[in-house]
């Protein structure tokens, strides 16, 4: 698991093609792997594992998934295919990865915005912490350390790396599930040119015969256990789709303005282990979202100017959908749950400058 000891300390560290003397061990001194884990936890990560880089076992499954058209408009996933097949390729000289998980509060109440997107952008938060970890490791081994932090921003299958680093197994809803945390956590990886003792991969599949996530999906987006047809997924439809949401899918969007958590909400591992956010969490709902029901939020979004959107969603992952995408989603939501009182709001949107909103 993520906190398993990596064994006895060694006296040297291999950094790229250079052998760097480690700091003196001394009796009882923790190994570099144990110190890395401790530092990562100290930086606020909730899960930490270590793995070696190399060929990716899930590459063939990814190719098949792409061939079946399940990626929809997400053409970027097919780019850099060779790098996705071998994790040694993205960063020259990198041989190890420190893989981390950061909880975003699965026990928080359901709402019109998926839990992960209610606060600040996790990309910025995690990359900054991983870079600080990289600097710290460099100081520990006594030399500059090349590497790169990845959080959904490169040709990396982070989920596969996390399984390989012992952080969990692939659930039938395709998400990584940790047996003590559930699945409400972000995954990041720090690729470094330092040879490290890896953790044991997570081999077990603890979903058993449970199919709650598959059965609960409002749009029947799972082609099979462990296989998601993204083109039917509400998260894809409200975030990644650049054009109109297909009319036959709109009713299933329900009250969801951005994203969907249904397949996580019903998972027994989350029911038991999901956590609430601490009061100072950067993932706590921002003012524009906090405490608002779907109808209120949808009406406010439809009335937003570009300038108001820029201020309200600064450093928010919801910027990915852009204002036109959020207005499109808001119109669909009001079409699903609105009343005659909302008709003037929708009529006004007919004059929106954006053709997608109109």
C-alpha cells in the first residue's frame, strides 16, 4: 500500500547518469523512500506511493477504447500515444515516479456542481506541491534533481501509475478506488531521475459482484464494467462537449450544471470512507456556488457577462467549459426543472452573443 516501507537505506542515489552520495544514514535513519513519503504527507497529500517507469500495461486497452470512439471529441487523448505506452518517454532521464492522491471531500452534500470543481483548480494546487517535493528531494540527495510534475496535463495515464504505486484498484466505474479513502481524490505524479525502491502494485479487485455504479448511471454510459463510453457521460456532456448537448440526452442531465458524481455517490467504498473537507480547504465551494440549488445557479449563470464570469470563476476548474458551455448547461437544467417564472430568463438567452447559447 501507499505507506509500505521500501526497505533499508542505500548509501548512494543514482540521479540520471550521476551517482550522488546520500546523506549519512546513521543508526535508525529512515530510507530516502520513507522520507519522501513523509514529506509528501507533510505537504498535504493524502496518499503516496512510489513506482518505476516503463511500459504501461493498460496501453492496449486505451487503444481499443479510442478505436471504439468512446473518447468523443477528446482528440488530445490520442496525441502522444507512444509516450502513453511507456512512461520513460515523457521526461528524459526519469526512472521513478512519486504518485500522490489529494482528497476533495466526497462526504460533502450533493449539488449542481461536481464536488471536485466547486473550489480552486486542483491542477495549480497539486503541481505547486509536487514541485516543492521535487526541490526537497533534490536537497535530500545532495544534488539538483531533474523531473516534472503531471496532473492531467500530459500524455500520462496517472490512474495506471497510481495502481502500480499501490494506491488502489480500478473500479467498475473506471475510477481508482483506495480501500481506506474511496475514490474522491485527485491523482498527480512527479517523474524524477532518481532510482527508488517501488511499492508493490495493487493487484486485487475489491469491487466483487457489486454493480451499483453501473446501475445508477443516469445515461447508461458504461458499455461494460470498467469501460466508459464518454460520449454518454454527463461529465463529458457538460464539460468536454464543445457543441450542443444532444436533445435525447438533455433530460438525463437533470439538475447537473457541471459534472456528475452519481457513480461515486453510490459506491460502498465512498459511502463508508468518503471524508468531509476541512474548513480551510482550497476545494471548499466558492461564493458563486456555495449553498445554491441548481435553479438558482442556472439563472445566475445565464445572466452573467464575460467579465462577471472571469471574476467569479478565477482559478476555478469550471473555466474549462467556458461561459458559453456553462450557459448551455444552465439552459438545459432550466429546461428540466424550471417553471414558467424562468421563461423570461430563457427568452433573454435567445439574444445571447454566443450561437451555442442561442
